């Protein structure tokens, strides 16, 4: 039996937002690997309100889906309001960090690019707020040939607070609410210093 997406309701209590680029990436994933929906189902309560998977529901609708297989949706009809509230929050929390050495051992750069992998904000600790999801551009963080992402290099250099101070200053100058805009502005404005010209030795 198919589930009609028009019958499912987006939650007005979802604390998680998604950027334009994030939604584009999500839709690409839904389109290229729909089989994963069986492993990560949209979770719905007894009132057909989504308590887990609001962005996936939005993505599916934007892709033109009107209905989905029943196995893509999971219903929970016996949760208390307190349990729903707790689940909604915890379902949007991410603990743990990526081990970049292990990533480099298990995946090639090509695979990470194909899977649209980037370093998300869960790699940052409490002293670093990470990046907002309000980005407007099409670009995304890319891995480098030396096996580190730009954000991982920042972590290795332990310049998190200094970087955040610079980004917050740029953010204020741009009158923007997006830390991603500040990061992209910083990247685009960077120009490597010209290499000094070699001088011929005089005999």
C-alpha cells in the first residue's frame, strides 16, 4: 500500500532547518539512492504529523513524489506529548565526530565527492560554533589533495576562536545572518601572494 504524501503534515515544532544547498544535496541523495528510505524512514505520529524526517518529506515533495511505498514511513501512535518532544529534539542531535584518518583509509576522494560528503558542524567542539545552514551559493566544502578538508585544517591549527572572530566580523560587515556567507566571502577574497621572481646569480 502506498502512502500519500499530501496526508502527511510537516511539524511546526521541528528545531532543525536546512539550507538551499543542503536541500539540493538531500534531493540528490533521495533521487539516486531511494532504497535508503527503507533504512531511514519518515516517522509519523497518530495525527499524521512528522516527528522525524521533515526535510526528507519536503525533499520528496519537491522531487515530485505524490506517494511513497508504505515501507518508507513508520507510524508511532502511542507516544505521549512529552515523548514526542524528547524524540524530536534527540532525533536532530548529532554526537560523535568523524575520524578523518579512518575516512581516508576507507574512502577515496572520488567516492566522497560522489556521496556529497562534507565536514558537517558536528566535528566542532563547544568552542567552535561551526557553520550556519543559511548558505545561498552552490559551492560546498571540498576535500583537498593532501587528504584534509579546509575545516579539518582549521581544527589541526587550533585557530578556531580566531577564525570565528574573523567570520563574525565579516558577518557583521555583510549584514548577513549566515556564517556560511562569511566563510565563502573569506575564501573568495583570499588571494595568494605572488611568488618572488627568481634572480639570476651574477658571476
